[in-house]
């Protein structure tokens, strides 16, 4: 049995990554900034920003928890989501 990856939703806004992925395909959201503008995810604490970017790039909707060395892009993702 494969363990489930624990990160599956934005914590600040009530949306799962699975739901956001479907909406991204339907509404042609290309960037995390598109998601933030539409539903807010990524624009709160910003922790989901790297996951949103990866979801858009790969189609994944559940993730392992990012380690600190993997969060260097968090600030960049946050800035991109505000632009
Ligand atoms: S977890 Fe998505 S904005 Fe805070």
C-alpha cells in the first residue's frame, strides 16, 4: 500500500489541489498568479504557492511536505502570485 501524500489543499482558502487542477484546466489558468487572482489560494500565507506551481507543471494534486531546502522558491512563488 502506497502512503498518501499529506499536502492536498490550500490551508487559507477552502480549495483542494484536485479541485484547483480541474478549474485550472477548465479556465485555462497558467500560473499560480492566475489561481490567486481567481480564488485567493497562494495569496494568504503563501505556503501553497510552490505546490500550486508544481500542480500546474505536472498535474500532481497531492505532495510530500517540502523540506526547508526546497522552500527557497516560496518567496519567489509568493511574489509571482501577487504580480
Ligand atoms: S496555504 Fe494557500 S495561501 Fe496559505
